[in-house]
C-alpha cells in the first residue's frame, strides 16, 4: 500500500482536527439549543394547559355541564388538543383519533392521585407533549401539544450544523494544504538542488533567506555542497593525474610488445604465447586507463550544443566496420539534438561495443523522440540481461552474467557505467529490457535534447 506524502498527511490532519472540533461544537450547540427549545415549549405548554384547565373547571361547575361544548370553547389553536377523563369516560372536541390511547396508564394514575404530570409521547407517529392536570378526584384534564414544528426546526438545525462541520473540515484541509505548501517550499528547494547536484551540476545552491529558522538549513546545505564539490574535484583530479601518469609507461610497454609481436615468428611457442598474453593485457590496461580518464571527466556538467546525431551514429558504426544501415532515425527527429557531443559519442560507442562483446552484435541503433526528450535504443541478438542484473550492470566495475558465460575477459566493467554517467549529466537515464524476438534493448533518454 502506497503511503501518503507529508503534504497529504498534514492536510488530512488539519481536516480531521477541524472536523472533530466542528463536530464537537455542533453537537454541543445542537444539544443546548434542543434543550432550550424543549424547555421553553414545555413551559409554554404548562401555562396554556393550566389556563385551559381553569376554564374547564369553571365550565364544569354547573348542574348539567355540556363537556364537549366546554372543550370546544377553549382557544387551543391548531397545535393543542384537549381531553377530559371523567370517571371511566373520555371526552374530546372531536372523535377519538387515537388520542386516549396515547395517554400512558402510569401518567393517568399519577394525575388521579392529584399530581400534575408532563411527558413526551408519540401520537400517530408525531412527537407530542402531554400535560395532565387534576381537576377533581375523578376528573382529569389532559392537553396534547404537537411538537412537529419544533422537531422540524431541530432537523433543519442538525442539517445546518452538519453542513457547517463539513465546510469547516474542508477549510481545514485547504488551510493545511496551503500551510504545508509554504512550509515545505524550503524542502522542495533542497530536493531540486539535490537533483541538480546528482545530475552533475555542482553549482546548484540554496538561495539565502532572512528566516532565522531556515538560514541555518541553507547555510549548512551550501557548505555541504561546497565540501562535496571540492572532494569530488580532488578525487577527479587524482584519478585523472594517475591515469595520465600511467599512460607513459603503458605506451612504452605497448611499443615493446609491438616489437615482440613483430618478431613472434622468431620466438619459441611458449615465449610467443606469453608475449601475446602480455600484449592483450596491455591493450586491456590501456582501455581501462582511458575509461578511468573519461570517468573522471564525467562528473562535469554537460556542455550542450547542436549535434547531428544521425551522422554521428553512422560514423560510430563505420568505425567498427558495421553497416551504417543499422542506424534507424525517426521521421520527426529534427536536424540536430542539443547534447554534449563528446558524451553522446561515448554513449553510442559504449553501447555498440557492449552489443558486440556480449550481445552477439548490434542489430539496430534507433534514434527517436518523445516530446523534447531524445531516445537512443541499441538492440542486440544475444541472450539478454537477466532481470536481477538490469540495475547492477550500470555500476562501476560490474559485468553481467553474459560476459562471464562467454568468458569475455577483455571488458573493463566501466563501459555501461560511463553510459549511465553521461545520461545523468544530461538529466536523463539509461535502462535495459528485452528486445522483441530475443536479445537485449538498451534505451537512453536525454531530456531537453529536442525543442
């Protein structure tokens, strides 16, 4: 499972915190409002019920009272409905629509005992406030006040508070995203500078800032880059100096071995074999020194200039006595690429040499584009590169299994490492995969090579 980034986690934290705070405040506000409205409605209903009960008591204080007419004389509006319980009989202004069944037996007993009572009940599925007032030992007055409007008001209030909580959570997420965007800007600058340094641009630095919390970061980072740059420059110079110093004795040894090679027919078989081995190792040693010199120079930034890459690719094939028809250029390639010519020539040469040594020979050198990125692909017809070796072969002094299986001992283990270094200097990369039909396909991507 992919883990969320820091910005997403902080934004989610802001959103959750804002939601919890808003939900808590909404619940408290809702509960306080609900209690306040219910208490006010209950007090109003009690006052109205006591007033109506007094009117009913006066109306019943006759020899033959008309109870229904007395109840109809009450000004109860549309929300209050009166009931009178006299003896075992119930009286109302209209026909009984389930009102008497809504009066609980416990409340009836309490009112008959002479105590007023209040209870919330359900009448035909509607919330109702029931008030019972004793009038006489056998007479009880009940008034049912509908709470439907209050219930609707509370539902609207709950929806409004829920909407507010959601809006506050969204605002918290937006605030968290905005805050992290500005807070993480220094880290983004560090990441961009580190990426440039990894690509070989050691001039990348963080801009100075007046923020006391960030000044130390930028100063420490720039000091680290300065020290790293100086150390790499020392190592590069050391490797270059050693390689240059080795060139002179190697040239002397190469000249001596060439003399031996010219007189090989005059030597005995054992001596001639030894001389051949020495010549081969000196040739390999010279190639290793040249690669080390090139590797020492590969840490420098790419010096881009327009280059006719098709001509350069064909020249590379011709120098190795390969048909220039191997080079296949896309129609939309353009007249030239903006690349470092020395580095690009080294990329082509090393990939073609690698295909000759370990891949049974190159079968195609393709040049194409994807937007502004130049693509170089070299196909061979060898055994391919195992999946487990596809990253390691671009490290220094690492040779793939194909080299060992073919007992090819003349490689230096630096060819593909140089390809990776030159691609990185252009801000690109090199990968290897399977060629359709068998073999390996090396692919180099060079961003910014094409307009």
